[in-house]
């Protein structure tokens, strides 16, 4: 990955740290959305749309209610 970052940094005349920050930002966003626990879908351009399977969400909700009894 460092090679790709170096190529991009050279091509755009930017420090490697800025390129790395830009590349990793989208994954930090996904992580933050997942930590919120709202399970909304997330679309990352050129990678796809990520969402929680409704059946899995139903299972998770049922597990949570069983633990509260």
C-alpha cells in the first residue's frame, strides 16, 4: 500500500500523510456509522453498498430482548 500512496503523493504533489488520510477517511466513516448502532446502509463509491441483513438485524434485536428478561 505504501507504494500506491507514494505514487499518488508524487502525482498530486502532496505529502504521503495527506494521501493516506484521504484514502482511509471512508473506512473511518464506515466504522463510526457502525459504532452508532443504527444499522443504516452505507455506500462507498466503486466498492459497493454495505448494509445489515434484515434477518440478522431481527436476530440481534431478539437476542437483546432475551438478555433483558
